[in-house]
């Protein structure tokens, strides 16, 4: 009997070791050479090299984080237990969800690999194993932990809030993009850590990964939708009485319907949102996604693909109603300042030493200059007459710009007394001005005056002095070339 038990134990040990080895074969190390834009000097960039992790999944894809390959110029991947590196290309990327799929053309890369498969959203206290190539060594690392929380969290890469899994497994730089497995199946992708914490890391949950992969099946990334609604919590009892609601009615007050929202003209400010796809919205803006577990009600919006419909339960003037919201727009279509940008050089143009750029979150994060005012603008919604903020980024010192060199990260409200819709509109107005002076004005009436003829005359010498090759970014140059050939 003891001999049989011994044999059984040996067989189980060999089976577990074999299973573990199969898993390891699907883990890859990713080497990325990136071209990092300088948003304060938008005609310049720097080369940076970094490493991350990934996993081989079905159909010959490598799953990793978007931030592992963001701004990439060249990518190589290396299999577990091998020294050869293979060139890889980005097949699809979601900077919103911090996810990416890579492809390798050489079929030999996948020889002998059993792709990893997906599990389900893990429970709190469920054990997980995190695989990857973190700092501190060059070989594969595996750390064991448990799921601590499942709730909405800010994704550092995009600045947007989505469902995330908090784990206590040790996660370090280089782990990014590696899989978190439970029972041998992917339940999440390592995303980020809280640097001043004791082993608090976050995963992109498997539900987000599957949404991304489904989205990309048509070869086009549509992303996660935004309803374009501003909402207010209903936790205050006086606020509830003001809207004539019973104590047992829960929800959020709709305090804004954005210009671009597909619900504009359907919902009104003061409507009460009580349910999303039949799931009750609590007074604090959460909904139950599992028994006794709550997260932001957007969980049920994020389950849908762009173009689909989500049903909202609403109370208006104490009358119940249902509306279908068509998911057509993302956060970039709603906010006055675009979300964090990657895989492109900054947009800019120079006029007589004055450097102009659209305001992006990258630009706000690149400097402490005027941070409070610009951060406020980043929280504002678009309007029909205003869809983007333009800033005077900096002033290149010269005899033409003397006295104006302190203007930097300065939001512009008007040009020659006229407002503008977005950066494109501002750029066109600048090019088409015929008056002798160009008058730029902020919201407080402070002005910067440019002598148009003098600026045009001295433009080339100023660019040469600062060793700037082009007076405008590549996207503006390509757009103008395209218009010439039409």
C-alpha cells in the first residue's frame, strides 16, 4: 500500500511539473526600443530601451500591456529557455485598457508551444501565480499571491477608470504584460503597482482582455464607450426629497448631458439614473456585479462593444421610463482635453518663434507650469462651440518675441477677437489672417500681439538659430501635402 501511495505521489509530481513546464513555454520576454516624444520640445524625441513580459495565446498572438510597447520603434521577443530573439510587430493595441497583441512572422517561434487559455474573473482570496521577467534577474520569475479586491481603478497608462484586480503577489518593473494564472488559465494581465506599498499590484482582468480581443476581430479597434453623462451621487437625504424620491429608490442624478452624447435630446439634466441593463444603480454610483461585491455602474456599460445598445432605467418628474443608449463615442469625444496619447509625435506649429500646441494630458503631465488651471480644463466637457484647448506652449527668445518669454503653457481663448472650435480651426485662422497684427487673448483678457509680416520674415532665421528643422509637426505637413494632391 505504501508503495502504491509513493508511486501515485511521484506520478502527481511529474504531472504537475509537466503542466508547469507547458505553462512556462508560453511566457515570453519583450524587448522594446521606443521613440519617446518630448511634449515640451515637440520637434524632439529620445530613444529608450525597456523590457516587459507577455504570453502566447491562440491564433499566434502574444498578449501584453500597451505600455510595454508604447511609442515603439522596434520590438523583439524571446521564448522561455531560449536565447534567440525574434522580431515582432504590433497587431492591435488598446491604450485605454493597457493591452496589446503582438505577432511574430517566423513560425519557428511557436514550435512546441501550447497557447495559454482564458479563465473567468477570479474571486476574492482566490490564489494566482504571476509569471514574468521582472528586474533583479534575467530568467523567468513566478510569484504566488491571492486576489485582494476586484473593483474599478484608474489605469495609470490611460488615466481612465476600468475594472481591475488587486493582488498581493510581488509585482515589479519588467513584470508588466505577464499573465496571472489560476488553475493554469489566464485571469488577468499584470498592469501596475503602488510603488510605496507592500505588494499591492493590479491586473487587467480577463473580462477586459476578452472585450479587447473581440473588438479587434474585425481588424479595427473601437474601444470602450462613454455615455457622455455627468452624474451626481444621491446619498444626501435632502437631495432625494428635493427630487421627490422615496427612501427605497436609489440612483444617481444626471447633472450633464454632453454635446457629443448619443443621449442628447433623450435624457435631461435632473433625470435620475436608477439601473443599467436591469442592474440597480446604488446611491453611491455603484452596482453589484457579484453577490456582496460592488463597483462603478460603468461595469455594465464596459461589457458592451461599441455600436451596441445599453438600456437605462430613468425617473423623470417621478415617472419611470426606459431608454436605449447607442454606444458610439469614447472619452476622447467627450472631454475638452484628449486622454493620454501614444504612438505619435506631438502636434505643434511655430509662428515667428511662438510655439502652439493642442492641450493634451501628456502636455499637462510634462510640466508643473500652470498645472492647476490646465488640470481644471482637463476635467471639462466639450461643447458645440469648443472641442479642444489650444496653448501657447512656449516662446523662443528673439528680438521679435522680446518681453514675451514668460508666456508658456498659456491657454488661448480668442484670436483677433474670434473664438475657435479646436486646434485645426485655430491653425487655419492663423494661416488666413490678413491684418497687420495677430492678437491672441486668454480668458482674462491678457493679450499677446504678433506682427504678422515681421513674424513671417524672421521665421526661418529663428528656426535656424534653434536648430529646428520644421515649423510644424508631421501630421500637419502630411495633411497639407494631401490637400495639395487632391
